[in-house]
C-alpha cells in the first residue's frame, strides 16, 4: 500500500511506480471531476486506466474508508467483476469540451435575455405582446435604441421590420411606459452581458469549425451548395463539416438537426467499436428496459434514470417527430395511440439510436420510406398475423369480396 499526492509530479511518480511493478491496468472510481487528471496522466504514460461507475463498487462490507475502497476495487477487478466506462478518444474529448462550453454560453445568454424582458415589463414596456422574438432584428434595434437614450415611442416603433405582423401604432402603444432609471440601468447591463456572451459564442463556433476541419476523414456529397452569403449557406457548411467527420450525413435522419448531430458526435465520436453491438450501445444510453426480476417475476422494466447528453438529444429529436410526415413520424404516432407519450418518446429515441449506430458503424445512408409506405406495411402485417394464427388452427381467412 502506498499513498501519493495529487500534484502532477506526484501523479507522474505514481505512474513510474506502477510501471516498475509491471501494472498495465489501473482502476479508478468515478468521483466528480477529480479522476480526470489521474486518468489523463496514466493514459499518457502508457497505462490503461479503467473508469468504473461508483454504483458498481459502493457496497463495501465493513467500515468505509479510502484504503478499504482501494482494496475492494482491486478484489473486484481481479475477479473480473468490473466493467470500464465508455470514454471517447482524446481528440473527441477536445471537441466535447468546446461543444459543452457552447451549450453553457447559450444557457447563460438566454438567462440574460430573460433579465432584459423582466426590466422591460417592470417599466410596463410590453414588447413581447407585439413581437414574438425580443432578440430578433426588430427587438434588438428597439432595445439598443432605448439603451442609447431614445424614449419616444413613435421613433422606436420605426424599427419595425416589414414581416412583423403588428403595426407601428400597436408597437408604439406597447412602447409607452414608465422609464425608471434603475430598470434602465439593469437593461443596459443585461444587454452588455448578452453582447459579450455573443462574442464568446462566435469564438466557440470558430474553434468548432477548426476542429471539424482537422478531423475530416472523407468528402461526403451533399448535393449542390447554396449560393455564398445566403442564410442557408452557413447551415449547409456546418452540415458538410459534420458529414465529412462522420463519413455519413446523420442529419438525413428525420428529427436530427445540426445541433442534435453536433451533440451526438461531440459526445461519442465516430468510433463505436467499444460497444459490442447495437444493444450494448442502446443500453449505455439508458434507452433499454431494465431487467429487475426476482423469482421469475418482472418487478420493474422501466428505463434507468440517466443524464446522458446523447440520450437527451435523441429524446428531444423523437419529440419533434409528432407532426412529421415521415415513416418515423408515423411510427411515433402509432406508439402514442398504444401507450403514453413518455414511453412512446423513449421507444422512438431507441429507434433513432439504432439508426445512428448502424450509420456510423456500417456507413449506411438513411433513406426515408415515407408515411404512406410505412402505413401500408403495418396494414399488411395486420392482415398477415390473423391469417397465420388461423392457419395454425386449421382455418383459412378470405376477404369479404372474395367470399361473396
């Protein structure tokens, strides 16, 4: 037994000692973010660290201490009772860190938008009643003019875009309020924070584009690109970069947009060889029924609680299929007619996970069959199933017209 410190020199000394002892696999218990420096140092030194879930090792008999935890981990590992958690490659971890930072900035930016709306409401500036998006072109122009010192409602209403449904008169009426100094100060501060976060978001987008360009493995043909400078060109370029990295275009799957695909690829990468098959992958996502059985009786088959980001992205994508005219949309609506929506959402997310796995492992392209073909297949299955059961009992079923 040896105790080491947490400094980098101490961790390097630990790696030297383990290598001198002939150790090749090191088991680490997942505890917050404290395991990350140890994991990375050991991995850089050529050792194979195994990160194990604390739920697998928390039932320690006897008194609880760090020394007994280490001994219990060593005993479980020697008997082959531990499984290493999935951790993507180092280059994917870089992409994941930037993508998660971008999500944090988006949440922070949304919170400052809410603070701006609160300041406007406190001054009885009912801008949200006449404009759907406060931070759209019209809303931003009005707010920035207010911060600059403009108080005339008619002058502020002239920022109205032609596509805004409300008239200038209605907007001017909504912009007539009580201009309190303290609320204007908060509005100015919130707008400055919004702009600063927007700058950081552009830095994240630039960094993500650089990382995607470095990781491009193939040139996937997505068709003719939109003209340069158009609104759809930026989305097309991002879609092209993601497809070049993955080797397939995951956005062709109904329900998966650019943000969903970016989250999936940045979390798991493109190499899914760590998973034995698609069932292991779906189980890791927490999209498979649990196997809680005692005495041959199923006690519970609910999916486990999980904060897996890929799982959340797939469930959000499944929810967006409720009004889709695709085969996946018809599948989701058929499940909703048989069970409650949360279960239907989980089942559809499981189907999306299988499609993502097969596209990344086999390089298959996704082809949507369409709602009509899916419904026709379900109709044929509904006819074939009773015919098969009747034939097993020695009967034959015929259509009503044929019998007449």
